[in-house]
């Protein structure tokens, strides 16, 4: 699931057009003697009219190509700076090797085109050649109008012309000699030295994917948009591939009502496993490139009863295949090694959890064959070092009531690891260093906020780019021990003073059980503690997906709301707090329940301590945030307005891998599915609910909105609905202006008392 733009809505059923409404802008009177400040228009929040910039400009300074000097870019001119002294000089000429590389690429393309023309191809077509590659042995390959051509020694021929299907997911081997791709759901290898093409698998079909991921695997495991399901070994001798058998996976159809100019609909069918449905049956194979006609399928039979998921595939530097396998509901995970020569497997590690096990990062290998491993076994994510041969834990590098985000860099020669962690704040981002024996943990970034860094080549100095809720971006030069040597740049934001603006406040709010919730508040411009103000609460609140970040916000939309007397308020509920797996698992088998309790406590605190009006609180969100907005209006009395965009309104309608990770299956957890359903709670609706959804959402289906609409209608409840044609899980670009205008109109009507 992903956060998306908040959408608007319109009363009942399907309405596709709404007259745009331009709001009359209130005026803010300056204090006596103070200069008048400008007010934002709604158009400016859409990037229209007079440009407004609350991010500011920061001098463009980075490490130069030599890895020693700093380089400042001034229009077309580059200036080099001695880092510690600040002395400036003209930049050195670009490295010759870059020019030579470009010359070689140009020569290869010209030679390839000439060979094609000599072979009888039209010169105009030959000049359209792309992706030209020279192999180590001197052969040239490239694509011309979709066909893959091969040339060497005056010979030229088409290796594949797309007759077997459009080549997908094309990737060359690390040594540049081979090419792998998927055609018609079969894995294909091409030897680029001689042009030989081999179909590695032969059973690819609408039901069987070889080397290609299906919808649910790419969305929930390997990353949205990443459908590649094969992996080259570092030595280019083997390819590992996943095989997904979709035979038992149910189809789901989304409809485009706009595409066809003759007013016919265009259906789009995807294999989509909903909660409790069969998943694709997974296989993992190994191909020896020297003999690609035979796939060695690994024996996964011992996992069969658990309906396994293969959640990560990787290669160790030694040439061993590594993969991670989990049970269907992801309560355990095993790291397994496979010998590519024999297919024999052995378990290296097993992780278990009372809730769920998140997919870990790949192991980080050391020269002695040991590896670094990130685990949440203690309820916090920490770094461990293991020896492979006997699976012995060598060292625990980090520990405590905080979590490691990831490994930033490893220097074995110096025995050091650099990592990110939450030791000094869950909403901050900081850099730390620790020795490989677990001693000497040191924080290298200083001050509150979210830091990002770039090292010089020797890792003796780093540039630290930092901002916080209270302070705009600064660029610092620091030494290898974290000492700030000097400030190089600070964002200049003239519009911050030219416009009437408010500043974010960082808050820590106690929940009813004492748990501390990180929150952020943007008070109305000209805040008067004697008045009561409406609240606008954008949220996501999905597992381990915080809404509050201690970084500078440049949102003109939020400032527009603050100018118009609205409090903008964000809260990290405990399951989205970044405070460790033990805390995050509070949502296990009851999505929405603890999250809503935390949001209620935060709103109550705001009413009691910051002048919020309890009768004028609005909540909004997209995807998981859409679920939370609708769940709040059907399970709480704190919210006057809810804008729910693309939400899951009963978790039995969402996909298996995401939902069952957090909710188990309906057969195992029927009570949890019932009490988290918005559809089943339709009769309890309070406040004004606005449901918005993309017509072609292939992630959270429009079915969710329709089911909720039907339940609300049967319950006799008033609500509003907006359908966005040709929008998927995000709003189509051409509809965003409409969405913003209507969102503002709803805020005026239901929170500001407008007409």
C-alpha cells in the first residue's frame, strides 16, 4: 500500500463533474505598525499564479570528482573549494576517461550501424539503433525497432525479432557477455559473443511466470514496479529465477469507462489474490549459463504445508545462492543457502515473531566469509555478525531500546561500520559509527532533525544536509568524528517573511496508557489562545509508516490552511512511530483499533491544551489513511469530517501478502476482521464522510468504495462519493486541481462554517 494525494468527493453515487469553486480569501490584518504580509491563493497551492517557495534555495555544493575538493556550481561555472580552509580555485578539467568512454560508445554505435547497412538494412533504420553494446570478445549487439541484432567480423543477423513476444526485463550479465530477458513468460538467454539464443524455460503462459513477478509479489515483496524475477550471479556463470504458478489465483477486473471513443468500456484483468484466496505457487530455479537448457529446481517441499513465499533472492560473493522463505502469514523467516552446482540447500538463520517478521535486508558479507545481519528478534532492530560454517553468532554490534535503520557503509580494513539509527529520536535521522566488535558506538551527526550525508573519497570528511520542523535546510561540513567544522550554506526563504506564515511545533503527547506520541502542529496564523480553531488531521497510520518527520515542510497548502484559521495536525500512532517492532506490533490482528485510540487521545490533548474546537475536527488520508479516515468516522465521535481516499473498507477485500502479514487469515482471526471492518460498522457512522476512489485502482479496488456505499445506503446514512475516471491508486494528474478545489470547499463547509 502507499500514501496518495487526498481526493475530493460529491454527494451520493457517481458524479463526474463539479463546477469549480473559487473560495473568497479572508484577510489577515497586520499588527499596528507592522508591514502588511501577502496571503496565499488557492491557485498558488496548485503551482499556479505568482510563484511561492517555502523550501528556499541552498547553494549547490557537493564533492568534486576527485573526491577531495568541494565543488560549488554557479550557473555554468564550477568552483573548487579546499574543504577545511575554504580557499577557492577554478575547477579542474573533467577526467579524460569520461570523454574516452563517450568516444568508445560513439564508435561502437557507428560500427554497429555500418554493419547493419552492409547486411542490407535500410540506413534510416540502422541509424535508429539503440542500446548498442560491445562484448568483451568484440561482438556488437543492439536493438532496431524492437529486434535484437548481432554483428561480428562482418556478419550481422537478427537474434530475436519479438515473434515470441515483446522482450521484457532485459538485463546483461555482470561480465557483459550474456543477456537475459523474459518473453511470453519464459526466461531467455542470449550469448552475445556468438548470438546464440536459448529458451531456458518452455512452460510460460498466462498461468505460469518464469523470471517475472506477478502483481502481488512486485507490490508487496520486491517493490512496486519491479517485476524482474531473475538474478545473475556475480561471476556471470548462473542465473536464479522464480517460477510463479498462477493457476489457482483468482482474476479481478477493473474497468476503464473513458478510454474507448465509441463509449464502450475497456476491461483490464489481473491475477489478484484476496485475503484467504490461493497465492501463486512459487518455485526457485538455477540455470548454468554454459548449459542453459536445463533448470535445476530447488527442493522446497519441506515448506509446502506452510504455503511458502520466497521473499528475497541474492548471491553471496562466494557464488552461493541465498534466498529467504516465509510462511504464508509471515510469522517466521529462514535464510537459506543453495549450492548452484548441486542444488543442495542448508538453513543459515531462522527468525520468528509473535506478530510478523519483516523482510530483512540482504546479508552484508565480510572478507572472512562472515556476514552482518539485521534482526528484530528483541523487538528492536539491531545488528549482528554471524559465522556461516557453524551458524555461530560472533558479535552483537548494537543493542538497546532503539533500532538500526540500515548499514550505510562498511570498512573492514579499519574495522568500522557506519549505520543509521533511532537512538536519539524516532522522527529524526542520524548517522552513527560502531566497531565490528560492537565497541565505540558514536553519533556523528549533531543537532535535531533529519540528516543526510555524503562522504569524501577517504571518508575523513562528510557533508551533512539537515533540517527540522523548526529550522530550514542547512549544509554543514563535518570531520570523520562528527565535529562540525563550518556551515557551508543555509536555505534562503524570502517568501517566509513576505507571506503571512505559521511555524510547525514539535509535540510529544501522552496517550491514555502513558505511551508518548510524536506529533506536529501548524497553528493558525495569528493564533489567539482565547479562541477555538478547527483541526485538519492528514494521516496514513499504516504499520511502520510514520506521518510526522522532523524535517522542514515547504507545503504551501498547509500554510494556506493556517492563514485561513485551520490547525494542521499530524500524529505518529504507536504502530507507525518508528519506535521498534515490539511497539509496532500493537496493531497485530486488529488494524485500526489501536491507531484510532491514539488519534483520539491526540485530538483530546489538542482540545485540552492548544485551543482546538472539539466540534470541528477533520481527518483525511489515502490508501491506509483512507481506511483510517473512514474507520474513524464509523468507530469514534471525535470527527466532524472525514475524507477517505482509496481506502480498504474491509480487509477481506485486500491482497493476501500485505493483509495476512498483519491480520493473519480470516479463518484464524475472524473476530479481528469483523471489528476492523468499516463496511460492517456503516450503521455507526457519525460526522460527514466523503469517499473518493480511482475508477481503475488495481491496488485497492473500487469494490471497496462500492461495498461501503451500499452498506451506508442500506443504513440510511448521509455521505458523499467522488469517482475519479482513469485514476488508479493515485490521482490522475489532470484531476488534481479539481481535487484540491473541492477539498477546500469541503473544509469551508464542514469545518469553517461556510456555505
